[in-house]
C-alpha cells in the first residue's frame, strides 16, 4: 500500500493495482487542478512511470512551483527537437534542469549565435502548439545504439554504453515526442502543451563531460515557467539584478577588485574593508553575548590531519597542497580539524560542556575557473566559523541557541529565509545508525523551534547532516548562507573525550555553525540586496561636506570636523571643482548625506542637505542635522 496526497485529499492505495500513475488518475479523477506528476521522498515520477510498492507520494499540481522541474525538463527536450528540425547536423548531448531554468549542450559545426534564438523559439512554439505526448519507452541497448547511430548521435551512443555499464543493465529509457525522441530517464509533463512560457537566455562554451581534453560544445541556456506572468516577473527580476550586480557596484564605490596575481581571490579596498569589518564586528559581538570564545588556528597543516579528519578522502579535489621540510601539507579548506586539536589539548569534564569556539578563519578551496563568480564564488574567503562541543543531551538547546542567533542576525539586514534539512550524501563517513541519530536530532530541534523546513535529500556534508538557511533578498532571489551541521564522526576520529558524571569517558558531539557563511559572499549579497545603498550605520562614508566657493572652504572644514568629533564618518571636498561634479561623485558612492555649503550657509551657520535618494533641504541648522543623524536606526544585539 502507498499513501497518495492530491491537494487536500489523502488516501491509501494499492499501487500494484495500476500500471502507472496515469492509470491511477483515470480510476481516481481529481477535478480541481490537473496533476502533472508525483513526488516521493527521494524521487519524482511522471504519469507514465510505474507506481512504487510503498511510500508517501504527493501530487505535483499544474502551475505550482513544484511543477517547474517537470516543465523545464520538457522544455529542454522541446528546444532540442526544434534545433534538430532547423539544424539536422547538430548532435544533442546532455540537457538537465538547473536553478531557474535548464540548458542543453550541443555539437554543431560553427556553433550557435544569439541570432539563432528567434528561429529556435519560433519552432519551439510550433511544437508546443502540437501538444505532442511525451511517451516513455524502454528499449534494449542494441536497439538504442542502432537508432542513435543512424541519427549520427555519437554522444548519445557513448552515454548508452556508459549507462548500461555503470548500472549493469541492458535496457535504457527514451522519451518520444512526435517524430523525435531522446535518451532520457524523465520525468516529464504529459504533453508539450504544458510548456506555456519559455525564453532562451544565453550561450556558453562547455567541454563534453566537463573535461577540457574533450570537444568544446555550445551550451544553450533557457528558462520556462508555468505561466507567462511568472516568466515576465522572472525576466524583470533579471533586469533588476543587472542594475544591482555587485561586481559593477564594487567598482563604482571602490569596494574591491580582482587581479590575475591571485585569481578568484578578492582584494578589498578601504571602503570594502570597512563594510567587511562592520559585519565581522557585529558577528563577533553576537558570538560573545552567546558564550563563544575566540580561537585562531594555522592556515597550513600537515596532511596527516586531513587524513584523520576525512577531508583528504572526501574533499581533496577542492584543496591546495604544498610541502614543508619535505613533508606534505595542505592549506586548510575548513576550520573544524583545528578546533578539534584545540579541544583535544586539554582534559574536559561534563561540567565544562558545552564548549563553544569561534573563529573568523580564512580558508582556501580550489574552485574551477568556470564556476567562480565575483564575491559569490571565490577561492580564498573567511568563514564566521564556530564549533560547539557538547553532550547528546545538550544538542537541542545548543541548536535552539544558534537558531535564535541566526534569526536575529538576518533580521538586522532585512532578510527573510527558508530552511532546508540536508541529509546524508552518497560520499560520507560514519555508520548509518550515527546518521540516523544525527538527522533525527536536527529534525527534532527544528520542530521544537517551530521552524518550518523541507528535506533536501543527499546534500549533507560528508561528516554529518545539516540545516541550511536560504536568504531571500529584496528582489526575491535566494542565497544559501548559514548552516548548522551535526557531527558524531569527527570527534570520534580525533579521539575527543570528556569525563561524564559517571566518571567514565564519553565522546562529545560536535556542532558546526556558520551564520553569514563566507563573509566575502555575504558582502556580495548585501551589495545587491541594498543596491549599494547600505544602512547609514554601516556606510563607509556617512557624510560628504562640499564647498561651493573657495571662500566657503573654512566653514566646510568646520562642519566636517564637527561631524568627525560627533563620531560620524565624514569626508571633506573643498576643492575648486564644480559642485555638480562633486555631488555626482558622492552620489555614485551612495553617500547618505551630501552637505553643500556656500557663502549663504556660512553667513547663517546652516547647511543645505541633499540625500542619496534625491531629497533636498535648505537652511538646516547644524543641531537639527546632527539630531537627525542621531535618530537613525542602529543594529540591536539584545
């Protein structure tokens, strides 16, 4: 028996009584909203797939967010069919769903150009209009090889051989739509007519299977949505994102730069370093108030440490290595092993626990050049890392403490967020019963915190499951930042102990915790969230005092020095440059208050104010101006 949920209806069903999900729906019609597929705990099923023997399955309703993967996967097939109609010499390779869309890698003599998008989209619309059923078929390996050889699809033949070898099978699945079919395991929408709103977005180069020794293919990116309105909203969001691009704003405001001498590693200029320090100071005080003690660990440590921690076996491809005195060392990609060494340096009693270590630790990770992206994906960055060593009984209270810290920190910057519980990955350390215990502990803590969450299967760290926090920025995009990870394995690998109340040694539990995550990435998110208009409390320069005429320069200097004396970050511009040029320069830097003084203001001992939002005020007394600054919101830690 299986449990089936469709909308607000739930029932137990004998799945063996039906050939597939489509047969089940015919026997049990649901009239409210069309059903495109079903989602189980670990897999998604389209209506042609066989019903599993057991489990809980929820219907994927048309025009729901859950339907997007089905719609986009099918849209990728529609695009491939359109390309083959227009350019028969093209070889189709792999076309997965990705965040916000899909892509398809293709091999065509001469490649593709942006001008090809219009005819391809026009042909896609014809295919959608035809409402071709996407028919799932199971073929013997030899039949599939013969078909794709006839079609000249050499890449598909390679895939068929690899699939059959790796999965130890002699059959593959294909999906047919009209007169075209593709090697695919699904799932898909019932027919092409369900793909109602799509757009091809951009072109890129991609090596076959990501190997630079292989042929360079053309990758066509696209997106699709359940409705035209949602597509338009997405395209509008992309336009807004261009305006907020942190790489452009970083240059305009002099925040950071990148240089070939240190690829994918940012250089923070004074203004950017100030922002960086403000975020770090805020986190440091939040740590202090919650009982975390500061530690500092080395950047380079012996390879034996990374073998012991499990990083060498599970993470070596992302690490940098070097030699010291003919011994093998690694530049740390994570801070946790160093914290284990600090904990293990002393003996501990249950009365000492929990022990909370915090470090703004710089780490290095070998990200491929094709994935690095401004501050969002770099090779050298600082984590606001912390590790809690505690008893099993203390797990829930410690996680609740961290959940409260995260909620407070994100709300300071105006972020909302959703939570995912990421479970055991395929590549991992530790016994299954340990993973069972760890995953159950995190789920229980989230329930007690009344924190809604969804399961993200297989995305945990190699040493333990984790809670991931996905921020929603001011234009609706999400960014994964904070994390809480529960680890029963690493303390055991390092032989960490504490003496319990029973006078027997026990292994502590280790909780990994980051709130901002990578400070570099969080700064990039903040730049785009605020479009460079940071809250006044964290702006590198809060006030710019400008003189109109040369004889007003002494008064401008007096206002500037008074602002500094009162604790505000002020910059003085008493140059002979045109006042409009001065305003334009500080507007570009999004300075919140631009103070203009001339002979009139000097005589009346007032100021004229122009804000970065464009509002203007004239003849304002200095006391009134500084009272306005004093009344501005400040971050609260209590």
